[in-house]
C-alpha cells in the first residue's frame, strides 16, 4: 500500500494544531497584536498582519477546507475515488474548522455587545 495512512494524516493535523496553538500563545504572551506597542502609532488592529488580516486568512482557510471536502465527496459519489476514510476526514476537518470559526464569531459578537452596553 502506497501513500500516507489516515492515521498519519490525523497525526500531522494534530501536530499542526499544536504548533499553531503554541504560536498563538507566544503572540498573546508578548502582547504584539496592536495596542500600545503598535508600530508607527497606528491604531490597534490596523497594524500590518493584524487582527483583520488574521481573521481573513482564517476564513479563507475554512472556505478552502469546505471546498476540498465538497470536491472529495463529489469525487466519491462519481466513483472516481473509493477512499471513504479520506472523504470523511476531509468532511470532519471542514466541520471542525467551521464550528471553531462560528465560536470565534459568537465570542466577538458577545464582546461587541458587552462593550456597547458599557456606560460612558
């Protein structure tokens, strides 16, 4: 059997998630995401590579994963591939990434509502 097994794929995804978590933890601990340390006196969130760009990149990744999952499912339905494990893994990746994005959106909306309800 040639290629990478589904277990290897899952482990690779797990390692990538752990690396991203560590990178996010490092960024959060140094406070280098906008704020008072923003370069050239720019407003928080407008620094190059800031929050808006990170959010756009995350949304593009989620969209890409959903597209790949749809293509894999369509290829399986057409009989072009018989690897149901790969199709299901792609669908689960897309589902988990969408759920995570949805949770981030909910937290942002909640934070916005809290800020807007604060007395001035």
